[in-house]
């Protein structure tokens, strides 16, 4: 399966094996939005593009016997949903070129029933596996738990020597609206070369067993049979318990420099584990005995270690995904482990139903009445979306940004400089520090039941949060509606508030630095959507009406969180109503007219001339997806 969109596979009953393959047996990007499916034998290789290699937003999804990696300045796998399982997967090479970018091999957000087992993490910039919570979602999701992490190897990242950075192998952040406790987490027989960290201060029903490495101790979590950090009475303290660039941890590994974390004779991990809470087999499929070893491997395993991943994988297995439980040959360099003994099954959390927009019935066709003979008049079509703001930035001097929508929403340029090389004519250049265009509040900018925000952007930096259009709501401490060109990982995001909190829709594609990209966001009362160059790249169900505020609309930044765009912005439009994909594509192709319109509803705010097409929040006041 190559890049692109494919028709859905229909499975009327039972199971249906479906084979996805290219000549090289590599998939550049896979986005899984379906539920109750199994993906077996996939090699997801992003080719070091700035995009997530794998996205999962369905529930009851299993991804096994595969590889995921070769990503730059993005997440390797971005997952959200109930009962997601990774089994025998190599996560590798998530690289960072900008120290402000925050990326992981797996970014897991609200994942009740999540499992990762028999897997290897190598060269993961920032962190290997990161768990967090959607504080900014509306409605706020329920706290989650029932997570199992077992028989995994979390290795070092040499990317830190090339200018990137690495915090933890495993990081458990917030798991609930109040931070959350660890509810029924099982972490056992993992090898952590780099420290693990739990930011929660308490746990219930959670076990940390037979692990090898360094980690934090949490009240209420049961610790047994671990080697490295000592949190429980049966744990064994070893120092150093984690590796540095020059000194490996003191666990007598065979050769950690080439990711071989099997044990040599004399390792303190041998026979250190407890037998009643260990998987039946180790990472290589070897049976554990009555005195199991701590970590992912039993002493004496001789299988070939996982080699260092290369930018172009040298192994290109033929994946044969099938939703049946029958095992297929592993595409990874390591031997396929025999599935471990069953573990307590996490309580399934049903996926949140996705709101479905109510179809709009077609306008009735006028039917002639037999008597009198005159036909019934055809109903007048409903007006199109109303253009309430259109700024071309074609002025050659001064601080005025003329609104040609006819609504009188004139802006004042503050700090931004005029340039002639815009997308269409003139544009404004923003310094990323405090430059904005400020438009006072008006009734026409108080959008409620529908919204479209559009702009051409050419960022010079995609690090951090870069707001393009932002209607402030100072009383609530956030926005009423907004559009960003990047969210800390170069991907556009739309954020709107229909109640006391705001909701985000995050693009699956990036807006590259140094190139023109058209970004747009729509809200129709039931769905929040994001478009990149006229293509829909994000959808989130959201019902209600947008809140109003008496605060200004700003282009190029906001004073709520001091988020400033760096680069050039052109052709900004705001509509009271949700534009269609076709209308947004049409908006991309023509410039905003410099003639002030009458202010009535309009299908387009631009002239008809066709033109060629092309644009981590760390504030304490706001917790967002980094």
C-alpha cells in the first residue's frame, strides 16, 4: 500500500484478510481510524519526512510483528483510543532537528486498556513512550488506566549527540483531569537503559515487577523483583542503574552499544525476579523458569540482537496483514516471541461515539398547482456563508489593514512589516516576538453556529505554537476560535470553545517552514475540521455554539498565551459559516479583492482570476498536546 486514500474494506460477518503491499513492502504513513482490526507485518517507514508514521484513533486495534520509524520532528506513533495493543514491534529513529520540538516514538493520549509488549525502542528523541491526558478536550475525557507494559526493551538515543535531546524511556504524565492516579497499571519485565519516570504521586491496583533499570517510586504501587532502583523490599539496588554516553548501567549486558541487552554471566538480574508475576516467555520467546530473571531477557538467550536501524531499512519483509489471530512471519530482525501467558484483560472502555452531522435536506423543488394554473414560485435559496473579514495586506504603507468584506473590521498593524512578495501581491512579515494585526471586537466577529478561518502562511519557524488567527476571550483565559500554523510539531491545529473549555483538532500533515501553505478551519455546529492546501487533514466531533467575547481578533499572535507567528501571512479570511472543501479550494486559487464589498452574503471574497496554488506549548497557564 503506497501513499494515498483507499476505499474501505467491507466485512459483513466474521473476518476478512486484506493484503497491503508495495514492491518494496514499505508503507510511508498509516492512519487507522477504524476499530476492531488487526494489522500484522507492516513496516511503516516515513522516510524521515516531517509527519507521524502511524496514527491510531480507533479502539480494539492490534498492531503486531512490524516496524515504525524514520520520522523527523514528529511523533513516530500518535495513538488515542481504548484497548490498543502493540506486540513485537520495533519503534526506531524519531529524530529532532529543532531543540524546541518535543517528540516520542509513541505518544499515547487517553488510552484505556493500552498494551505494549515484546517490543523494542531505539533512537527515540525526547522519550520512547509518553502517556498524557486531554485536559483541553471538550467534554473532558474520563481518567484512564488498565495499562500493561511488559517484555520491552527501551534503549538509548544517540541523537542527543547530534543536537537533539532525550528525557526518559517511559514517562507517565497525567492520566486524569486532576492529574490522576495509576489505576491498574502493570509494568513488568522491561529493560530500561534510560530512566523511566512516573509523574503521578499515588497508585491503586498497580504493579511494577521484575523490571531492570532506573525509575521513580510511587506510593500505592506494588514493587517486587526489580533490579536497579529499589522501591520495594524484594527489589535489588544497583548503581549505576541507567546508562550515560560514556558509562553503561551495571547490569552486565552483552553489548548495549549495539542494542544487545541480553544478560552475561554474573548479571545482578539473573534469578532476581518473582515467578508469580512474570510473563511465561521472555522477549525472545524463551520460557522463564521458576526463578525468572529481571528485565526483558532470560539469561542464556542467544538470538541475534536487534540491529541499529538505518535511514533506509535493509530488511523489507513482505507484510501480510490479516485480522485473524494466526501468526505470520515476523518482519523484525529478532525472533518472533511466542505469545506470553495471558495477563489480566483490561476492562474494555467503549469508544466514545462520534457525533454525526445532521444531513441537510435538499431544497424542495417547486411543484405547479393544478388550480389556479399559475405555478407555485420556487423558494428562494438560503444565502451562502457571510464573509465578515478579508485582509489582503496589499497596502504599501501605514498601519491600516483594510477589511474588504464590507463589515468594517479594519485592523491596525503593530510591529509587522510590509513585504511585496506575498502569495498574492503584498503581505505582512511577523517577527515571532510580538508582531500582530489587531482588529477590535464587533458583532460580525462574534461567530456562533458556524465558522471558517483561512490564510496563506509561509513560516520561518514551526517550533512552538504559532497562532495565525485568534479571537481572544480574556475572561475565560483562552480563545473563542483560533487557527494555528503549528502546534509544537509543525502541524496546523484549530481550537474553538463551545463552553467553558476549548477543543482542538490537530492536522495529520505539516506546514513546512519556508514554503507557502494554505491553512483553514471550519466549524458547522457538529464537526470541527482542519484543511491543509484544500485537503481535509483533521476532523473532530463537537456539538454546540461558539462562545462570544468582547475581546479583539488578532492576526499573527495572541496575548492570552503570548504565542506569536514567525514568517509571512497573506490573504486572511473569516466567514460566519462553514465553507465546504470545494469552496476552500476555490478560495485558495484567487486573491482577495481590494474593492470593499457590500457586506452581503457572498460565495467568494476574491476576484475570479485563477492563480497557481502554493503555508511546545510549555506555558504554565495552558496544558496542550506538545
